[in-house]
């Protein structure tokens, strides 16, 4: 195994938060990530030999050949450079040989080592995050293990894999790359030649020489671009070809591993505070645990306590209540088709105390339920959990409310890194050092072994509970250090019970209405299909891409737009570009829209109706990076509303017997957040006056009197305003409005001229995010944006858009979550039958009991309008009806 040390270090640095540091202040994210990757590689692949190659700081022969080589790259951040020496120390103490050669890159060293090993008949795995190594792949001996992103996302490529990934053989990769260029190395390619075109040309003409011998075969524009940039392409080939015979690279038999210096390893682990990595290092390198710095007694094996009989269970619970030590909970919980099965609840305090297992049969007893409710209640010792909502939801069926939840480690980890997307306990235990470093907390989280439970669900749950108990203080301290402790405590954690209640209640559905809507959509699909057949001159399978391709491009002669691996595309974007060429295109688009409504919503929603006649969706707090809630099974956030057919689905969501629906939503909350954050006098005045904000915006942007603003101008102004909330630029606005980019740019300029403080805010948001590495809402919610440091221009632009909208979207999300928590409390205080049943975007739906309307309406309005004190009013729109559509008007 040959490893590109610089590549993996850079990947680790940008994948992990920069606030990972030791108690002395040494930032460790890059060295921690590198070490974690190295350990995983050795553990999973068990290589006979490992060699790590590093870049030298001085220029290489490529810089001499092309002075602008890599000239677009920003200088590495200081906190990254400071860690490169530590990475080398890790490699050194683990006894791994390293190679770095002046005048050459680490890639050249890898190439030389791989060629030598393959020539000797040895198998080689090249580990890198640089695609240049694709050219080295050669069956059966040389493969590339490519790091796609983060510290754990890898893929292994052989020759077939490279061909599938790029469209060309490895021995043609350099020529393929030379055509498309490499922006990260500041090596431009041929304009208009991307990856697909480059692959197509290389395959068709067997390389660059063949391409230039057949220029007359190309379209005029492509022919001109290829001819004009031939010298660039041929220079790229020279620059991108890795040197496979660097003489200064030591012979393979000179690169043998050295004995690991146990004392040096322990000292380094202690200095870097890598206690969580120590056991993994020991396992990977087959060391004695003590030699790797593993502390005695940190691998915990829970002792299970299963009391026999009601009295024993109650006594054990009461001991927890009076013990004053926070209780970590988990459960043997299983999702079923409609609802959740609960087989047992486990409660743990410390590793030294037994883990209490309460079988679900015991929970049928009143005395046990009462004691458990006290233990998990607001006056109990406090509850810790990981991903608590499924268990909280299951306990509601037993009339037990978990009101004492103090920390949810899944939510805490999400707040610390909302872009990670994976918050399973096993992964958090491995990453716990990153949070522990910010706290000085010596919790043994990283040593809890969640494997090897032999399929015992109670033991699994017990270990998860202990892991949550160990992780909680680490994560809570990290939240405190980053200013998010209140957000976790006062918003995210209370929301768990609110969402669990909503899931349990669900929303009533008029099944007959859904069935009728489905039948009408089937009939409409048939009408569009028949029209398509008539226009095509015969019947065919409208849903078959090959058959549709033959009809559109061969039979009817429409102009193809783009080609995929299997032929010309017939996707929605392509069909939109074909509008006007033939009336069949409009029919196809209409058919697809109706067919999607039929299959996804008419059939999909019917399949989700539970035996109680209600849909019980699942709501998620840890999916959207902005802090927004999401839902699935089914995804009620995607109920279509833009078309009349789509809006018909809302008629199927109805009030239960003895209830009516109240629908409350925030009026233009993102725009109000912009006004608050930007402190723009014009926007603030418009919102305070109560005028229609889109009409007022149109009047200011297009220079007309408010009375002269028609529907089209108002729609354009609305598009601009909401587009800005999502970081939209001129090109995106042009696409949405169907106008030239230049005209869209003029509109944006006019908007910023009318509301200058908005532009200042956007620029300030990007600058602050670039300096900090993250955005932060007024509630303290952070979002890391590593794209801002990317050498890739497109990625940096994407990062800037994220930085512009993160504060706006995040603030709106925070406000809405606060409103949900307050609203649930208000409904509980009203002590009636009314209850929250659904949340969709900025809307909330309440099922209002008979005779409770006036009080509930007032409480809902107050809870939402007073959720946060913006500089402009938080306007709330309320409506009532027997179904969702009627209430929306």
C-alpha cells in the first residue's frame, strides 16, 4: 500500500471541524483525520508493506516547465501547515517508511513505487484523493483507492472501474484529462470540452493524435477550439503524466517498516489527546493495548439488571429517581409498517452500575408506568439519550411522556456539524476526540465497544445507553464552547417530544377523496397518452426511454440536446428545451406531471394510511443543513401546491370527527429575516407599513408607482426577493424568469440600488463565513462551509451562495422551531382537545376541538408572532376549514 500523505492530510483538514484542539490549544483536525484514515486502511486491507509519500515544499520540474502551474491555489492555512509535522510524527512513530524527493511530487513517488512493485509481481493499492493516479491503474497488480470526500468515503478502482468512472481506459486517462483540463492545478483545457466530450473523443479516435488527425469530423466550433488549443493540450499531457522512474526513490527492499517505539507512541497519543484512537491503533498495528496508550478499564461491558416482578422493578426505578444521577435511556424499538414496536426500555447511569432492563410486559402495570414516568419526567434526575424520538414516540402509546430529556447526543452532534449527515453512535464514538478536545472532558466514550453483541438486543440497547451517557458531557461541553448550548437545550431537545406527539396523532385522510383523485389522474394520463400516440403516428410505451428516443429523434426528427451513455437524453430538462419543435413535447411534459402526481401522491399517500384512517409521517431534525425540519414515510413537505391538480391533494387531508382544522403560517418569514439582518430602512419601512411587500419591491426596483405594478412585475419582484434568500445570482434568476442573463443582472442591480443594505449584508455574510469557516444564526446555529476555501472556482461560488442564505434560512428555521415548542405548550395549557397534527415548511396545522376555536386561535397567533423579536413584525396568517385546501383558501 502506497499512500499520498499530503492528499489525505488535506482531505482530513477540510472534512473535520477546525475547532478540534488539545487542551493546550494545538489544532488537531488534520492529524486526527489522517491518523483515523491510516488506521482504517491498515485494519481493513492488512497490507504487507505501507509506504507514505510526501510533497517537498520547493517547486518541482512542472513549475519550471509551466510557471503558472498550481498558481491559482491559496496558501495553505497556518493551522493546516502546523499539523503537517504532526502527521509525519504519527507516521514515524508507527514505523512506516516515508519518501519525499526534491523536484518531484508525491504522485511521482507513488507512480515509481507502484511500477516497481508491479514489475516484481506484487499487488499495489495506491491511496490518494488525487485523480492523476487513475493513469497508473493496471490489472491485475495496480489499483487506486480513491478518497471521494471526508475521512471515510472511499472507492477502489481497477481498470474496469476507471473506464466506468471516466469513460476511458487508464492508459488514456492523461490524454482525457489534458483535453478537459485540471482547474485545481491551474491547467486549462479546451473550451467547451468537458468530461463526457473528452471521453467520447478519446474513445472515437484512440487518443489525441487521432483526434487532431480527424479535426474535419468535428463541428465547426469544436474544431476551432481544438485547433486553437492544441499546444495547451499537448503541454497538459506532459504536465499530467506522472513520472514512473524517479531514480532517487529508494529501492523497495530499503523501505521496510521499523519497530514501533511504544514510548514515543504513547507520548504522542497523550500529547494529541487521541485516547479514542488508541484502541484502534492497537488493533490495526497488532500492538499491546498499553503500548498504544489505551487506558485500563476504558472498554466497558454493561452488567444487565432484569428485576423479576413489579415490586423489584418499581424499587429499581425509585432508586434511580432518588439517586440524583442523570439517566441514559435506550430501548428495544422496531419500526413497523404503521407505528413502532417496543419490546423493552433500558436505563443506565454510570458504567459501574447495572443497566436496568424493563420488559414491555412490565410496562403494562400501572405502578411500573407511574414510576417510569416519574423517572423520565421533568422532576426526575434528567434524561440522556441518542436519537431519543423513536423511544419517546413509543412510550407515548403507554401514556408515558419523556419530559425530563436533558440531552440528545444525535441532536448535539448534528448541531456541531450539520453537514456530516451521519450521526450513528459508532461513528460518533470514533469522532468524540474532536469534541472532547474542546472540553477537556475525559469521558471514555471512544472506548465503548458497540460490536460483538451476538445479536442480544437488550445488550445492544444497554451499550447504546452507556455510550450516550459517556458522549453527552463531551458534546454538551463542545456545544457550550461554540455557543450552542441554549439552542440545544431550549429548542432542539424540547422539540423532540413535540414532534413525537405529532407523529403519534397523525393527520386524518379522506380515503374516498384520494381514490377519486387517483382515478381522475389515471383518466387524465390516458388522455395525454392517447394524444401522444396520435402525434407519434402509432402506439408505444411512453415510459420507455429507448422507445421514446426512437419516436422523438428518429421518427419525428427532433433535435437531440445531450447524450448519455445509453443514447440521447429524454429527461425533463431536455424536453423543456424541445418545446416548440413539435406539439408532442407539450403532451409528454403534461403526461409526466400527471403521472408523477398519480404514482407518487395518489398511490403513495393511500399506501401510507394507517388502520386508524390517519397518516403518521416521521419528522426529522438532523437532515437539513439549514436547521429546517423534514419528513418522510411519507414526505408531506413535498405535497405539490403550485398546480391546481397538486392543490387538490390538500382536500384529502381533513379534520377528524369533532374537529376542524386551523392552518397557521408565517407571512414571508425569509424576507422579514432579510430585513432584520440587513437592517435595510426600505424593507423595514415596507413591512412596518403593512403594504404588499412584493408590490412595493416591484415599484422600487422597476421604477413605477405601486398602483402601476401588474401581476407580471409583482411576480418578478417576488422571484428576486425569494431568490436572494437562497443565494440566487443573475444566471439563476435568468433561468427562472426566462430572460437573458444580462437583463437579470440589471434587475438584481436595481434591487440592490433600492435596498442597498441587503447587498452589504450579503457581502458581509460571505466575508465573515470565509474568515470563520462557518456561518452563525442569531440563535447560535453554526454551519461550516469548507467550499469557501476550495481552489475550485465553482465550489467557492457555491460556498458563497450558501453563506448568503445560511443566516436567513437558519434564522427562519430557528424561529419556526421555537414557535412549535411554544405552540405545543400553549395548547397543553389550554387543557382542551386541540392538538398539533402537522408541520409543512412554514405552516403548522392544528386540529381544533369543538368549542375551542377562539381560545386556540389566540394562543396560536401569540405563540407564533412572539417567537422572536424581529425589527419587523412577525406576521401570522390563520385560516380554518374542514380540510387543508379549504383552510388555505
